[in-house]
């Protein structure tokens, strides 16, 4: 005879606390509402903050052009791209996050960073600037979709 019976062990109190079921373990809905309200009140500044980040990225590119491709200039360019990767979606432009992520992937490897195609770096930065200029926020926009797909394809080819 085959006995497939088992025993059900209900989750204990410690697990309940970890998943938010306890008095102190849950997320306070009032705190979430307060954080969302604070974010909304700041959203009027997002366009300027995004523009400031793009100016910094473009400045890092100018440093590469003026001073040449070296460890310091490429590290600065990478850090600016990485900042935009983290901030694009927060500022309402997930497309910029995706393009900045592609640029980061292109120049992520410190050993290969000095041999990277500056034309491809320029294409990423110019694409980011165009997305903001033309208010192309997501890859649901046909232009955004084509642009980011092409950038990512070129980065994959460069890595191969």
C-alpha cells in the first residue's frame, strides 16, 4: 500500500512577522502614503534634475573628447551613466534608464573601457538627450523602441 499522506505544518509567529503579519513587522500604510505624497511634491523638480544629470553626462563626454580616453575620464563617464541608469525611471523616463543601462554595459569592464567605440558612446548620449528633448519616455513609443533596441544590439556586438 502506498501512503501519500503528509503533515501540514502551519507557519509560526516568526515567519508571520517576516512577511508583515505582526504588529511591528507590517508596512504602515500611512508611512507609504506619506512617502508617496513626498515623492509627488518633488515631481515638479524631476525635469530640471533630469536635465542636470544629462548635463553632467554630456560634460563627462566632453572631458573624454578634450582630455582623451583614459582611466579617469572613462570612469567619470561611467559614473554619470550609472547615475542616469538609476534615476531615469524615477524621473519618469524608463527609456533613459534602459539606454543608460546599455551605455553602462558598454563601458562597465574597466579593462576594455579604453578601447570602446566613442561613436557608440555618443549614440547613447545623443539618444538620451533626444528622448528628453522629444519627451519619449518609454520603449512603447515606436521611436524609443527602435532606438534602444539598436543601441542594445550594437553593445551586444561590441561585447562579442
